[in-house]
C-alpha cells in the first residue's frame, strides 16, 4: 500500500509539472507573438498591400510614393483571432521618415459583422527627411470584440512620400514602458540648475522653488465611441 501511495504521489507531481510546463509554453507563445508580419521588410513587401500609391523596398525600408489620397499607402490585414486574444495593452514601435514635416497617425480599421470602427493608435509630427524611432502604448479593449477583419495603416496628408521600417506590434511589457518613460522624463522634462549664493551663512539657507509656467502640454486619451454617443 505504501508503494502504491508513493507511486500515486509521484504521478501527481509529474502531472503538475507537466501542466505547469504547458501553461508556461502557452503564456510565452501569446506574449511573444508578433501581430505584424515582415515589419522589417527583409522579405520585400510580403504581407503588405498597397492602396492608391507606389511602394518599393529600398535599403531595407519601405518607400511609399505617388500618394493621391490621405489614406493612400501601404497596409496590412491582421490576424483577428490572435488580436482578440490580446487582453493587455499593446505596444506599436516603428521607424519613419517623410519628405516634409507633416502630422501622421497610425490607424486600425476594424470591421465587425454589422459595424465598422476606426481606432487611432498613434499621433505624432514627422520631422521630414529625418529618421524617427517612435513607440506608443495603447489598449483596444472592446474595439476588437467580434472582429471579422482588422487593417493597420499610416495616415497622413496626400502628396507626401514616406519611409517605414522596423514596425512591431506586440503585447506591452508594463515594466519596459515604465523604464523607457522614466528615461524620457529625465531627458526631456528635467535639466540641471546651478544656484549661486553670496554672503555669509549660506550653508543653512532654505530655498523654495515655485514653478509658474511649463512648456509641456498635459492631456489624456478618451474613448472616441463614447464621445460620439454624447
């Protein structure tokens, strides 16, 4: 009986280890999955399609020209099954360059059975003729429920050519974006100040600084569908 009990316990432990292994493999597969194919354009324009434009790959980057409409350019249809499994924030990173300074956005057009929605994932101003390495974190939440198709594409003023490279869309790592945000805060929102005091007894002087103005615009993201329903 003791031998049988010991064998049973060993079998239970093995099953627990196996189950844990399956869970770890599943989590790793979901969290490491890339939602965009061929984002580095190493395979040319494979997985990408064009809309009212000319596109080619030059020096490892996609070059889009002859755009006649605001939404003209390259786009990619995403795997909606995989996209709907992403119940966490997503991180979109990419490199971009344009022929002139222009406001740009990344759009995701989601089609459901009886409805369609457009979601703005990122908004920025391209510097023109200068490569920018950018990333944005966002959450799709209810936007991807029951999605039949999902298309991602950049949106900008027509007539402006652009280059894209290293496009990655994947689940966001909370710790990673916090570390990167803190680095940007130190670089963009802080600077060293030197204060010179003259006279005796300066060792025990108490200094109070009051900020009266700032150059950084504060804001927040809102759910566009809820705003439209108002």
